[in-house]
C-alpha cells in the first residue's frame, strides 16, 4: 500500500534507486560472517556458483583485481574491485581498498555499492576461521600469527569464534607492530614472540606479502594446522615448500590457488603438483575430505574468492543502513 | 589553504570521499565524446593501454560483463559492470544497465562511481562516429540503420558529427519502432524503409541482437562502410559472412572481436580467419591502414572496449556534478 497524496510513485522510485553502504561492516559479527562464508564455500564445493578467475590489472606501484561472481542460492550477483598498493601506508592510505557492486541476477539492475575495505578483511578472516573449524586439531589451541596488519587481526577474531584460544604469539618484522596487535588481544594472553616460537603453535596463520619462504619446515610440528593467507598473487609465498610435502593441502579454489595462492611458486618450480592438492575447503565442509588423524599437518591455502565478497556484502546489506542513490535510466 | 575554524580536516575529507554521478551523460556532446574515444582508440593502437578481455557471467535470463582497464595517458583506471537482459523491456527496465567504478592508478583509491547506462550508449555511438570519420567514403552520405533501439539513435547522433547526412533510412522488425526513431531525426530526412533499401545506403549501421545474418550480401554496394555494432557476444552476427570476404575488416580489439564480435561466428565456422582482419580502429586512426579507394567495402566490427568506458567516464566527471559519498577506511 502506498502512502496517499505524496505524488510519488514508490514502485518506480524503488526501481530507480541504488543503495550505497559507506560502513557496511559495522553491524557484523564474526559468528554470522563465519556462517555465511561456510555456506558459500559449501555451495562452491557443490559446484553451484559461477565464478570466473579474478582478473589482475597492473597499475603504478600496485595493481587492482576485478572479481565477478553469481551465487544462485543467495540470489545475488556482483563484482568486487580491490587494489593492492604495498607502499600506500607511507601515504596514509590502506594497502588494500575495495568496492563491491551488487546486481539483481533476474534483470541485471545494480542494487547496491558497498565500501568493501573492511568487508574484505572480515571475509578473509572468516575463511581462516572456517578452515580452523574443520581442520584444526583440538578444541583448545595456541595460535601463532605471522604478520601484524589488518588481516592478522581479522584472523585472530574469526578463529576466536571457532576455538578456545589459550594463547596468541605474534611475530612481525617490526616488534612494535607485533606488540601493538598483541595489546588488542590481552584477554587471549597475546604477546610478541620470535618467529620460531610463533611457528610452534597448534594453529599458525601467515599474513605477510612475502615473496620468499619465511616459515621453516623444521619449526612446524606434526598436527599443526596452517592458514596460509598472505600469498594471493603470482610470485608470493610464505612457507618452505617442504612443509607442503608433509601436509594435506586444501585450497579455496583450485584454479586460483594454482595461479596465485601459496602453492603457485612451488608449482611453477616443479616442487609441488596440482594433483597433490587434497581438496577444496568446500569439499572439506561437505565431508568429502579433511583431517584424518591428530598427527597430520593441514594447510588451508586462501586466495580469496569473489563468492565470499558476494556473501558478506549480502549479509551486510541486511544489517547495515545505506544511503539511497538515484539511478535513472 | 584551509578555511579556518570549521574543525574539519579538508585534506582527510578529500581522501575519504568518493563521488557518485547519477546522470553523468547530461553535460556531454558527441563532438567531445567522439574526440576522447578517438584519442583512446589511438592509444590502444600504440599499445599503451592495459585491458584484459571482458569477463562474462551467465545470470537468469541474461548475463553481465565485467570490463577492467587502465589508461595511463588519462591517468585513470576502472571497471565497467554491465548487464544484458533481452527481456527487460517487458519489465519496464532497459536491456542494458551499467555502473562504472574509477580508481586512482597511483594508489588504487576508488574515486567515483558513475551510472554508466547512457554513457554506454554514447561511447558505443562515438565508436561508430569515429569509424565513419576514418573509413566512410565521401563527405555527404545516406545513412542506413538496422534496428531502432537506444544504440540506433546513438549511432545517428555520433555519425551526424562526422558527416553531412543527406537522408536516414531505418528498418526495424516493428515498423512502428522504426517510425518513432525516424520522427526524432526529421531534420535529417529520416524515415522507415525496407531492409533492402536501408542496406543500400552509403553508410550502414547494424544494431540488433541477431544470432543469424539479416543483411544479405547482394544488398551491399561497393564503397559502402558498415558499422557492425550489434554482435557483442559469442553466437551473435548480423552480416552475411560473404560480405566480410569482399570487405576490409577493422575491429576495435582483435582478441575481443574474435571472441564476441561480428566475426566470431564466421571464424568459429571456418568462414573467416583472424589473419584476414585488416587492422584495429586504433591503427586506422594512426594511419597504418584504412580505406584505399572509393570502391572498397569497409567494416568496423565494434565489440565495445573497457578503455572507451574509462575515457567517457573521465570526460563526464569533468563536466557533470556529482554527489559526495563518504568512503571511510
């Protein structure tokens, strides 16, 4: 029913409006984000999403990635556009900024534009949380974190929803950065530590932009679960390839991981083969594969999927308030 | 210099703002649009743009295309997101709607979001105008238009900037639609006509979503220039492939045209070869190839390039007024 006497065709106005969400992350909690990320990974495991590989374009001092997808069970299509400029911090800008555009899959109409900068942190954190839920051994864990940036923080927050964290050990090239992050997680007994001791935790997450291995094979004990998050472009890697050979290796998406995940450099050098991938995280969630014993090392190689961006953007739209923008045609 | 006493850090506000342009086409004239499209095609001819092939994702009853590019000489990067839903008119929606997101290539920051629905019409029209400027024979022409939608109108407008139009003949499956378009161009002696007579004009533009040839070889006289606009996805074609064999065939981008342009079906059926393409419109503009005599048939196979979208969006930003959106991070 329409409000009388406004002289305003509300149906038409609805068609011609697009929403903008400047801070869509504010209403979100990892409990809910982890759940939608798990659901969309499972749908990926069932082969019921449409997601071409992300496309890279080189810019000055960085690049940007275009990530389109359609997720039928969420009734949502869209594209995330995200940059990577390693030197941005010097300019007072984040290394990574992102925008997501959502489309109605029935008619292609642009429904919303979201500032996806913090959503990108959260959906990547949630992927790590979900990998822990399904692959980490034990209910209570020590958590090692390599790197101290926004993604290091997101991993701790998302994993804390999935496991009891006994202690957090953080390593960063700059000790002060590790200590700053630790100070935010005092209630989980977080502190700065040596790289070797960080790698000795039950669960290890690596979040650096490294292009050569920084985690040594001899530091990784049997039974460890590793979230390898940092490598998301060709040439990047954080783990000694010898660790891959001792481990069950799971990826978010096989094509993307081979191209740009933790395994991309070892594969290009003949040190690891695509056929050695145990499965996708979606297949793990569906029960097709996974950890079989406490002593196994498991690795989750995360590259970041467009379907995660669609899923978190849709969740955010339900929780956050947006700005109405005219979209005449 | 900052205004005193506002308590507002204007530098920071600038960094944290993104513009939205709901009607960026309103201030634009084809004279200017044709010029920037010509410039960016020339830059493409010089090999100085970065543009991966557009990516298609199938939706319900349609698809959407993601088109990223970086154009260094414009100091602008971005992505156009555009749908194609042939049955949208029944729902009161345009077949094609589009959004462009622009990024600063130095730091990846999202600078602007534009409603690119009408910009898409204009930049495609301008491509046809520029092809006419460089390939059509004679200063005064008769113009044949196959199709009567938004793109048919855009082609007439853009070509009218480049040539004296003596008459316009328009054919559409629905005569009433052809007559409606003709009524908008009475001052150019526009009228509805048979398909054969439309194809007998000096310059012919085809703008339908046809998937089988509708323009017969015997209807095309020597010396004709054809803008083949409609075919922009695999399986689409409007021209009898025999016309290609009589003509010099120019494309906007070789990779895209082979995949989804007018030549895509003839190539897939072995009726035309990639090597038979004479050159790109950029190479024509630079003088490397083109029409050599009055009697030659020339074809411009337009698929629509992301660099056109970046160029027109940048021009529109300079002319149109936008809405300031917060973009906190």
